């Protein structure tokens, strides 16, 4: 099973948040997790736009190799 980078980061932050007692640090971790959701949504929108655009085949292949397209 494959996990996306945001999923892995979310898992790490979640496990760290559970172990942190300092309320200020817990707030920062929760904020980071919320920002991660936003970044993941923006990435999904951008990826969809790239997939729908009329890219040349070599450009599409390069973006696939870099992980921007599937």
C-alpha cells in the first residue's frame, strides 16, 4: 500500500502531538497539521489542472517522472 507524503507527515505529527505535554507546542503541531491539509488540497488542485492541460508528451513524461502527475 502506497502512502502520500502528506499522509506520512500527518501520521508523524499526530504521533508527536500525542506525546507532547506543553500546550503551546501542541497548538503549533495542530496548526502545522491544519496547514498540511491546506497544502495537500492545493497540490491536488494544481495536479488536476496539470492533468487537464494540453501538455506536450515529453513535458508530461517529465512531470510524471518528478511525481507531479500519475
